[in-house]
């Protein structure tokens, strides 16, 4: 019986992993298909600049290629490559892509606190998390509305946000003017496979992946949402302070404290 339970747990883990990857891949294909569709329509009409949309499709395709490369890397057990990343820069780098993916009816705003704190995270995972949040916002807004990215540098007290220990954090808030969530939905959003979307549209893995990524990075997710009032998802990620060469303790100091 124990072996069967272990097997079931293993299968569940494999299911969550492959489901998560399929979810990301699906988002990327949505970018590719969306871009191709818009380009085709513009070419049919003979107006606009289809090249932009083709560029978008190509970018989506290369992200999908990067995902499969990471998948291969994962099977060699060197999946995540955390590095010092500046969230503002990541959002800037994705802005065009997000804008074109969400369509013309959704306005995207970016409010960036003038601070360049870095975090220690896998860049691709951060990008995937932001795409997940944007796609959720798009679905909640039914085609039109406003999506806002707000980054900030915050100092949290212990227990102020979930399990976060006291310290310095970069916060990234993604706010939409969509339908919002009932308390019953809000309670279950992190559950893998929990979705209120029709079959084929939602997998229920978006927010559980966002949560997994943020927890892996020692951060926390906070969601504020109410029916008719939109949703705000905030990621808190611990600040990473790069150690400059001239700030490293001199070798003599290290010797002094070692036994
Ligand atoms: P999926 O998007 O595939 O359904 P998620 O885990 O990303 O999976 O989301 C789970 C559920 O949480 C969604 O089906 C939806 O009901 C709700 N949800 C997530 N984000 C939002 C949002 N921005 N606005 C309203 N509801 C949301």
C-alpha cells in the first residue's frame, strides 16, 4: 500500500510538472498564433504594419524554443539558473510583447519606483510569472480595460506579508480592472488545476506556478480582489545585494575569525 501511495505521489508530481510546462508552452503558442493572426488580417486588408506582429510571433516562438531548451537542461538536472536581475528591466524588456499580446483594447501602464534594487531569481521564470498574470488579467477583463504594473522597493516587518521575514523586498504589483474574484475563488486560486475557465481555456496552473516561483525565491504573493472591483496580485521578492569586490572582507579578516 505504501509503495502505491508513493507511486501516486510521484505521478502527481510528474503531472504537475508537465502540466505546468504545457501551460507555459500554451501561453507562448497563444503569442505566436495571435501575432500571425493579426499579421494575416493586416495583410488581407492591406493596411498597417504586419511586420510588427510577425516580430511578436517570432519572439513568442523563440521563447517556446528557450522553454524546450530549459526542459532539456532540466532532464540534466540543471534547470534553474538564478542570477541577479532587475525587475524593472525585465518588465521593460517584455513590455512590447505584453502590449501586443493583450490586444489593442487593453491599456498597459507601468509605474516604476525610481529604484534599481535587484533580486536573485531565474529570469525566465520571472518572465513566465508575469505573462501568467497578464493572461489572467486579460481573461478577467473580457477584452478591454487597464492593466497596471507597479514596482516598488519596500521594507517589510516580520509577518507583514505572509511568511516573509523582515527585510528589504522588491514588490511587483499587477493590477487589472477585470471581474475580480469571490472569496470562494480567492481561497482556492493557488491550488493546482483549480480553474473557473471553460475546458481548453484554463488549466488552473497559472497561479500555482507563480506561487511556486515566488516561494522558491524566498518571497511571497499577496492577492487583493473582489467581485466587480478588479484584482491586484503583488509579488514580494527579497532584495539581492551584489557584493562589490572592494566590499569583500580582506583575507586577513577571514583568517582572524576562523578557528
Ligand atoms: P487558469 O488561469 O488556467 O484558470 P490560474 O491558476 O492562473 O489558472 O487561475 C485560477 C483561477 O483564478 C482562474 O480560473 C480565475 O477564476 C481566477 N483568477 C486568476 N487571476 C484572476 C484575475 N486577475 N481576475 C479574476 N480572476 C482571476
